[in-house]
């Protein structure tokens, strides 16, 4: 059973870039998503792994899994603004498929 994703919510054009090193140790930047998303610009404060207070600047929700089986690290470009990805969530449907990709922005 899959829950329906609300198609009327994504209205903001975003580009999600993956940043990291490849198997040769070279720095790489790759566009992994270019399309519409839901953007919540409510700021939040969370503690990171070292117990430091981090201010999050927003949340981007995209339908489905944009990078299956791999961790997402990098940044999101919203218009001319570039925001780093702090963490990601992938909530699941009851049948085990990924419902959405949620990117918390720093």
C-alpha cells in the first residue's frame, strides 16, 4: 500500500547537488535532482553529533527517493541561493518504498 503524495504542494524549483569524492579520491559535484519541491523556510535549532547547537534554515521535501541506496551530501540551490544539506530523511510507505526525500538545510 502506498500513500498518495500531495502533487499540489511542490511549487518551488530546486536543484540538488551531490558533493564528495569518487573512488579515485577526486572531488566531484553532480546534479542529482532538478525539479519542483516543497520548501518550508521555518528555522529550527538542533544539536549535532558533538552536542553543538546548529541553526537549520529550512526543509525541502521531494517526492520519492532522489538517490536510491546512497547517502545524500552536498547542497541545494534555490534560485540564486545555495544552502548546505545538514541531514536527510527518507520516510517509507507501509509497503517499504520511499515516500519522500526530506533535506534539512543549514
